[in-house]
C-alpha cells in the first residue's frame, strides 16, 4: 500500500496525487457509501414520529424489520395474504422498466449501427447533434409537452382523428402509452452512446468478411456485430433499466391516474407519509432487487461485470 | 473448380478521383495472378470490384463468363482474404473456418469435419478449438486461408495478406500459399506492393500505376523486358539515364545522355524514333568494372559508399554530372576492394540495357 502510494505520487506528482486520492475518497465515502448506509440504518428503525422523543436512543429504540414486513404484508389488519397494492406496483414497475429497456434497445441498435458503421463524417456529426440537442429541453418541460402531445384532446389524437384513423379519441395517458413513450425517450441517449461506442470499434473488414463468405445481414448482426457489441448493449441496458425503474418525475406527470410507479410510493412515504424509515426500506428493496436482476440477466447472457466499462 | 476473371474496360471513380482507369485483362482459370503497384495505385479498389464490395463506374467484371453486375459480394464465387485477415475474434478457430458452411445451414458435424480437413490442408491439425488470439501471426494467416477456402470459391482474392508478417515467415508463407493454390487448383488473385512476393509466387503479374495497368507479363518478362519507364523503375532496382535518341535500327538504339552516349536494346512494345526523349535503364547487377580504354557503354564515376549485404556488395557511385549510380557486386569472399572517393570506370553491355520512352518513374 505504502509503496503503491509512493509509485502513484511519483507518477502523477504530489499535488495531483493528493487531489485525485482526496476527491475520489471523498466522493466514494461521503457521496455514495455514507448516505446509503444511513438509509440502510433508517430502514431498520421504527418511525420516530410515532415514538416519544424521550425514548429515542433509549432501550426501546431498537432495530426492527417492521418496515420490510409492511412492504410484504401491509398493515396488521390487512385482510389479504400479502400487501397487494405495494407488491403489485413493485413488480409492475420492474416489468415496465424491462419493457422500456427492450423497446429502447430495439430502437437504438439500428441507429447506433448506422452511426457507427455506415454514416460518414458530416452526416454522423449532424445526426449526433440532432440526437443531443432535444435534451437541452428540461425534463419537466418535456414531460408536460408529452401531456399535450398524448392528451385526450392532444396533438396526436387531433391528427389521428383528422386522418380518419380514429373515430373517437384515445386517452393515451390513461392507457400509459404516454408514460412508456416518455420513459423510452428520456433515456435514449444512454442507450445509443454505449452501443455506438461498442459498434464503432468493430473492424469494418469483419462485417465485409462475413458478407463475403455468403452471410445475410441478419446473420452478420447475430454472429458478428451483436456478440462484439455485447458489453455496450449491457451497459446501455443496465443504465436505462436502472433509471427507468427509479424514475419519478415522468410517472408523476404523465403516468395514468390509476397506475402508480414504485418510486411514487417511496416518495409518498418520505414526503406525505413522513415515514423515512419505511421509505428507506422500500427504496433499499428497489435498489437491491434491481441490482440482483441486472446480475441475473448478465449471467444469462454471459457478460462479465468488467466488460461493461470497456 | 476454378473460373477465369475478365475485366472489360473497368473504371472506378470516387467523386472526382479515378481509382481505376479503363482496366481490361483476362485472368485464366487456375492461374496465380498478382497485381503489383505502389500504395494508392488502385489495386485494392480493383480487388474490391472483383469481390463485389465496389461497383465499377464503367465496364464489366465477368467471372466464369458470367457478368457480375448487380451480384452482391455474398453471392459471388469469390472469397477475399483481408489485409488484416479479419478473423472473427469471438469465434473459435474451427467456427471461423466453417463460417461459410454455417451460413449455408450445414450441420455442426459437417462443419467440424470440414474444418478439420481444412486445418489439415493448411498444416494446422488439431488447432480447431483454440481461440483466434491464441494463434501466432503465421497461424492466423493459415486460418484465414482455410476460412476462405471453406466457402469453395472459384476465385480466391488476397489483399496483401503477408504484409504483417516478419521476413522469414513471409518467405515461408509465399511457398506455402503457392503450394495451397496448386493443391486447391483454384484461381488466386493476389494484391501486393512487394515485388518479391509478386515475382516469386505468380504465374503472371500486372503492374499498376495511378489506376492504370502498365504491363501484364510473367515474372521474368516483367523484370527483364519492362514495357514502360515506370515498370522498369518500380520492379527491382534500376539505374536510369535520361537522354535523346540519336540512332536506331529497330532492335538497338543509341542515346545521348549528359553522362555519355550509350547503346541499348529497344523494347518491342514502344516504337522510338530518332529525336525522342528516352531513358536507358541498367540493373545494378548488370554493371561491371572496366577500363577507360575499353569499347562500349562506359561511365566515369566516383565511389560514394558501399554496403555489405551478405551475397552482394551494394555500391553507390556518382557520375561526373552528379547522378547516382547503383551497382551490385557478387561477394566473392575478397575484402572490400575500394575506398570512398576512389575514381573508377564502369560499363554495361547493350544487351543488358533497355531504352524506353521517357515517362513517370517510381518514387524511390
């Protein structure tokens, strides 16, 4: 350790070494590990609003699983065998996030392939710019714009009615079409750029070699491009999945009135419910399940964690 | 099965740039044919046009008599070996080799069997389960050949596949490739900027310059009877004396140059008339030491430097006019005979010199 430090500082100079080690340590400890540990600690406590302040820190202020129990079974007078509302919302959120991820992958793969292997020079730059610039519009504005676009009297309905494709308007917001479109769009860049990076480093000759040996385009993608781009696909999918499952603003604004996102329940416990321990427990469960799910999928597709960073 | 390849007035243009200009030639079935030229001469473009990755702007490509217009690369009876080989790194060696069979939907058993046969052919038996990265440069080379042969092409196209190998291996692979070609009995079209490769392996060589084909001949003819100044200067070392033709009898001509008046044989391909600007070419190995009192082509020179290369001494000489002349002397075991700065007289016979019309010379 000492010798490593010596080597590190002789390679980077003392000033830079102190800066790098200092900021990285601070970042990891203060911004990542500590807050999450506090949340973890909260999640195992009784809600202090129900506790006599005099007893706080006393012998009755003990660790408990009550918050996790609540997520699974609800309140003690819940007639159902488990907490139907919260558990259902939880799994619906995960499944919807998977759906949004697959949807994004399907949309972004052809675009990324085109940008990385087909388009040249000025056209690539223009297309990348066209992808980035719309994201200068902030999330809230974009979300409300989607409301206008997808609303019962919105632009999309107006067009479809005018074209005679629909006889009466569809409430895209109630049907959650707006939410999925919004979430799909929100993280599209996080899918495109990892894919682009991965595909861009593929030697064009490999594609031509496969072509030359008689391969159809479909097989070239299946056997040459996709296996090569797998690390990029994984990192894109991971980011989109995590961010979608953890999204809050979009479900709040363009989610249908009857469909709750799990993050909204968490938010309610923290905010209106004033129950931080319960909110923490819910958030921890979401985090752990999402990470476990990502690792499971990576194992199925035989991707190692180290490859994502490439 | 081998097929012949015919190019009929093929031109390839990229915008304003003409990469291949009006190329016409026929490559016989079963022939080992090389395109030789400096980088940027259009030889790779021509190869891509034959393989189907590039459509000609004008003209036709026929393989086995069949017009290839509109037929994509995956439907042509050709297989291309890329300069960087382009093996699939995520597939094992046998999967690489049998890829063409996988495309055709053959069973795994069939593919494994064929891959084993081909590994045998390229002298890599039992290496099928290795990863591509575990192979050496020469082994990768053979896998690339096997992968291409597995597609059972009628024409195999090779784009400088030996350029990444070291000298010894390159020389070995030349012999190997030639042997594989004879065993497989198919047409090989080989692209290279290395004249050694082209001359040793090929039945015939096409020398290219700026998108044009200057000469198509067998190796010895290209070397001994160049048809243009470019071919003479690009293939092998050559000394060039520019001057004006003063007399000719059809087979031999006399040329006045600043370094002296020389006689040289004429090329049957280029009619030179008295008064034409022309160049006399003499190979370094055709130059010999002589006396100023002798008859024939004589030049007075000063020795500038000498280099020892095993079987030859390479001398750099300078004429009184300041022109560099290269000379190669067989190493007969005697120590270096001359000192830099020494005045010498050299000569060459008219039969070993050729006069060609003035034209573009290859870059040194």
